[in-house]
């Protein structure tokens, strides 16, 4: 979305949402790489960043640029402009403290002396066809590969071998990642290599789009005095039943690093445990009061890079970080600590040696 082309529509949408008069001489196209339009309203400057896509990747990129532009200035209000803002985008803007405006008539703008919330208007910018999901079970294998090896470059043949995807799937996913600016190509021809552009952008874009509920979850109650005791019991029962498993969520975060006690244990299982194994666990299926989630994943790659700590299998820090998005208790704090200690290109922390 070229802001010069849509400038009148941005001005009209902003004026309608805020009730502020926006003369032509107050709204300017800016050459700064961080923003596209700047509007002066008294002491407050509204900085607009336009993107024609409302994907989490595009939005996070726009949000970062606005944050960099307004750094150190309390008089600049950043506003992301998109054709239509979805729920994920609204959440990303709220968390970043950035306002938003869409050209379908919706807005969420906060400024000194101004608070606007307009929602419910339909998307008038729909296009035929279905946009490619960068984080579908197939495409997300690329995200996992590049985040696990952020310093490496890969040929498309190597990506196929590492992700166990056939050539056509790799080609489509790579093309989408290049178009989104997540990876960049070095060289040309078959020997060209693809490298990650921005570790943090890819990580947060994937988490924003991640849907834990896409997995098949069986909640239940198992008698236990603590989450740690329950985790130990379930791991032993699953091993006895010869069912591959890996703890995730709060339990995995606790295994990966010292953190607060937890009640809910969530465990990926390669298959649903048979009735006799569930009986031996003391498992009673129930959503109410559940302290155990047994999860059959929609893609086996959740088990990638699983490790053992004190004899208990758990997912990687990356997978635990994704899954914590939809967990209760102190999941947000656990996710923040995982990200700080593990999820950056220079992370060196290791798991605890014992429970």
C-alpha cells in the first residue's frame, strides 16, 4: 500500500475516527524509512506507517519501525495503517503500545487527550483467493529451521532434507518467506543460500499466528500433590506404555529453567494412550479442574529437538515458548523468561541438571 496513493483515504479515515480536522498542509509524506506520513496536531505528531498486508509479519515490521522512529519522543504517536485490521493485529498493537487505523473504517488510537475505539466494520478490501499461511504445519517447519540455526544459510535442497518436505512444498514456502522479507537469498542458481533476516521478527510473527488449539487436546484430572509430582508420574506411565511423549508449556519451562511452581502439566503424545494406561495414571477426563493436558499434535515437528532433563522428555525452548501463549497460570512470565534466556541467536543457557 503506497501511502502517497492512499493519502486522501488515510486522512479521511483518521478524521472520521478522531473528529480532528486534518488540513492538507498538516499531513506530509515523509522520506524517513521508519514512517510514511506525518501529521502535526498541536504538540502531538501522528506518525503513520502503512502496510498493504495485515499479516503478523508485516505488522510487527511496521510496529518496530514506528517504535524506532518515536524513541525518546513523548510527543509522537505511532499509527499503523492497514486495509483491514484483524484480531491478532489489534493484540500486537496493544502489546506494543502502538495505535492503528484501517481503511475499512475501524480504529484504535490513543494519544494525549484522545482515545478512539471503533470496531465492527467489515473488511471492504477482500481479494479473491486464499493468502498463503506462513505458519501452517508445513510452512512453519521453515520457521523452526531458521530459528534453530539462525546463523546458517541453507540451499533449498538442504531445507528439504532438514524439514522432510518435498521440493514443491519447499519452493512455495521459500517464495512466501522471501516475499515477506523473513529470509534473503545470497547468490543465484541452485547454489544460492537462504539466510534469516531478523530473528526476533520471525519468532514473534510465528507466535502471534500460532494456534495451540489446532492440536487435539484431552484435558483431565489425575491425583497429585504438585505439578512436579504429576509430571514425574505421567512420564513414567507413558514410558511404560511405550508411547513417545514430550512435556510442553509450564512443565517444559520448569524443566528448562528454575521457575515458579506449576499445577497444569501439558504433554504431547505420539498417540492417544490406551484405556488401561489412562487407568493406571488415574486419569479422569474432564475440562473442569484439569491438571493434565494430553495433546496429540497436528504436526510431528513439535517433537523436533526434544531433550531429556532428569529423565523426563520435554520439547525445545522454542516449542515451549509457542505453546505457553495459550496456557493459564504464570504462562506469560514463563514465556518471557524462556525468551530472555534461550530464544536469541546468542543464547547459551542450558537446562537444569535435576528437578
